[in-house]
C-alpha cells in the first residue's frame, strides 16, 4: 500500500512538473524575449572591479571572502615570482581572477562572469532582440519604438545613461595579465565573442 501511494505521489509530482513546464513554455511563447550582452573582456573586468576589489560597492561579505580565497588559491601562479607571496590587502589581483575563471572551481560559474552560452542559452531560447551594453541607449530607444512604448513608459524604463566602455581601459587593465593567460581566457569565451559579433581584441 505504501509503495502504491508513493508511486502515485511521484506521478502527481511529475504531472505537476510537466504542467509547469508547459505553462513556462506558453509564457515564453507570448513574451518578447530580450537579451543584453557586453564585450566579454569588458564584462569580466567590470565584474572583477565590482566584486573582487576591496572598497568597491559589490565587495560584499560573500564576494569579499571569495576574493580572499582566490588570492590564497591562485597567487602562486602569478607570472612575476616576486609577487607570489604578496598578499597586499588580501583581495585577488586581475591575474588571480583570470586563473580562477580558467579553473574548474564551481564558483567560476557565477552569473556575473560565466559565459552567456552557459547562463542564458541564447540558441535555445531564441531571443527576439539582442541589445548591447556598448550601444544600450540607441538599442533601447529603437526597441521602445518597435514595441510602441509610450513616452511615459520610455521615461521610466528607458532612461538615458552613459553605458560606454572605453576599449583602452580594458586593454590597459589586461596589460598586467600574462598574454598567454589572456589568450586562454579568450578561447574560453570565444563563443560569446563570435555569437554576438565582438571582434578579438587587436592587442591580443
């Protein structure tokens, strides 16, 4: 009797799960799907500056501890051997962070820096619109017009901001990372570069 009840309960859960999946598919079918992307290296640098650097707004207790863990775990891999024993303020350097991203650590899959292909599955969800951080103002303005947003809605949801990322800042930041390490990082994120039309950095 108990096995029969357990079987029926499992069947009920499976049916509910299937119904929820069907409902989610219906919602996705009727929604306009938009994805916003960013140059992978600029995105990685932004995540590093916000989450790994002490005194930054995103350096929370969780990410602060992660930054310190990355420092301890990867500083021995620094190219400059004189820096392998340096702890400075205890937070990760950009070189440490890149080594972390190239590792098998599960925390390297955090959505702030994991590949779009892994967290958004763009080929599966077939987004209707792709907007880019670098041209956000223009893209969102065009999107608002295509969706017939009123001026009132535009002022709330599509406020004009400066979203530009200066390429030279990215190049300058990655100059302290060994070139072969940056190349490995590019290879890991290559699909994101190619999928969304970003060129391989000229300095790489």
